[in-house]
C-alpha cells in the first residue's frame, strides 16, 4: 500500500512540476505531502511534527504569493527538516538537515539495490505476472510508436487517424517521473544515521548538575576571576564605542558612500561582537561554572549583552537613515532582518546563562528560530513594498528612482510603475528594456489559462489583472 501511495505521490509531484515555473505548485506539494503523512504518521500528534509541517506549508505559501529569491532555499530547508521530524520528532535542527541528506544518499543506493534484488529473487509466480504485463504493455507500446512514425510520414494517414489523440505521450514527462521517483525515494522511505540520531536524542537540554561541582567550585577561582575581568573590559570598550557611535549618528552624512560605509562597518563590527559573545559565554559557562554561587559574572554578562543590544539599535537607526536618503532595497531590508536575528541570538545567549542550557541547545533553538523568522519574512510582498516606498514623492525625487531596478524585482512592482507613469506623464519610461521584459514574461505565463496554474504566483497574477492586457505587449508601445 505504501509503495502505491509513493508512486501516486510522485506522479502528482511530476504533474505539478513538469514544464512549470515554481509558484503555487510548491505550496500544493507541501500540502499534499503533509496531508498524506497525516494519516500514516504515528508522530502526527507530536508538537514538533505540527511545527515542522506548518513551517514547510508557510514557506510554500510565501513562494506561491510573492516568490522571493531567498524563499526557495528556505522552502528546501523547511522540507528537509520536515522529512526528518516525520521520521523522528525528537530530531533537532539543523541535525535534521544532515539526516535528510544522509537518507537521500541511502535512498539512491537502496532504490537500485531493491530493483536489482527484486528481479533476482523473483518467484515463478512473480515471473508469470511480469510476463502477462509485458504481453499487454509491449505490443501496445510498439504499436503506438509505429503509429506516430506513420502519422509523421503521411499527412493523409495522420488526418484519418486524428481521432487517436497521442498528445499526452511526452517522453520528457515520463523521464521526469522516473527521475523524481529516484530523487524522493530517500525522503519517503527515511533511513537516517542511527549513530547521529542516538547522539542527537541523548544530548542534554541543560548542563547536568553533579555533586562533584561543589568541590570544584573552590578549585576554579582563576577562571571565574578571568571571566569577570574579561567581560568588564569588553563592556567598557563596547560602551566607549557606543558613545562615539551616537556622536556619529548625530553628525549629518553628506553622501550615499558615507551612509553605506557607516552601515557596513557597523554590521562588520556587530558580526565580530556577536561571535565573540557566543564563544566567550560558551567558554565561561561550562560545567561547574554554570552553578557558581557568586552572581557577579552573571550580572556583568547580562550588562554586556544589553550593550550589544544597544549597538544593534544604533545600526538600525543608521540603516533607517540610509533608506530615508536613498530608498528601499532588499539588501537594506536584509540588514534589518539580520539585526533581528542578532537580537534573537543575544536573547538565547542570555537564556543559556539564566537556565544553564547546553551549547547544542543554544545553537539548535537559535537556528530554528532563524528559520521561522525567514519563513515569516517570505509571506510579505517586499517587492511591492519597495516599489510603493521608492515611488512615493514624499520619500524620493523622480531623479533618484531606479526604474529598471524596480522592474527587475518582479511583477509585483509593475502596477506601481504603471500608476506612477500615468500620474507623472512619464511615457518615455515604457521603453525601458527591463520593464518590457518583465511585462512580456507576465503575459507569457498568465495568458495560457489553466495550463499555467501550477506556476501561478498571487503577486504576479494580481499584477497581470491590474495591467489589463488586451493583446501582447509591444516594446514599441508609447
């Protein structure tokens, strides 16, 4: 029964993916796969299964709505995580990604081993069944092949046999089905590494307390004093940097280059700072150090984390000023996303200190939260938001607007560009090559009717309707 379900599932995936762009089909794949597993999975009542399934469906929803470039890797990661959690709900992230790759590699080997072994071990009864199938399939297949040959050779014969519709016979479709059957075999029949699974499941959530720590507490005064001195000096150094940075923000910048340098230098400093925070905290709070009676280092560590949070806010202000002067782009939005991720990292680092959680738990929860954040990020029409912001005369002058950039983002920007052209009588902008290419690609997708439904993206479809095409757009349109 499971084999039949797998073959039918792959057939459905092939129908959704073959000769289609990526869009609505990604959402449908996630829904169908999760729906099928819901009735077969003994782990479906586990909270982690629901979380993984929702993340995968949300990632597919984001791709079917707006299809951002960053969304496809997130979709793939969410799918790989779901495959592993479906098999073992206690699998942590990102170990789940590794387990899915291992199962995929094993699946490639097992698929061919199974096929070869199946025919080698076939009983007489099985061979008779295969022979009967061949007696039916082989003559039909060869007859259809010659029918196609004769139809190609004689137009008259093709006209007389036109009632026999063979348009559904497309060899690339069957080849695609065969390749997908091999590709998804390891994900459906999940075979992870048992050794990695055992280590992952048995990893402690918290640093275990041992009675021996009571005697060790007096043996490590050097480490504790070193930690207090190190965190104090780093906090003072960071405090001085923040004071200078505030003065920089209050000083007006004169050019885009200075804005860019200020933001990127701040990001580089933040990257180094956050990495140091993680490494130092992990180094200081290990073993018995998590259970020291003295709270001096704890308070200093919290103060250091708070100063890093202030640094994040200052960089956010710089990036906001950058956007206010030069417009919104995906990279500048990405800076805000990165800053939020830094705040998440600081929050989990503080939680490690307070709850004595293990380093593996810190990495797992932080990375999984990042995945959730990026999945949620993909649900918004950022292309439309960028176009709407940059085309607002209260934000940017007409000379500052980069129309080819806006058109290259995606079809969601085209209605905003069209409205701007109409309001400002800027008919010459219709000759922009990038804009024409975007309009033409829209027409090609959504003028095909139901055949292109798996490729639909809500943003593109709405843009197509708003533009009101009554004919194929021409580059010479004025």
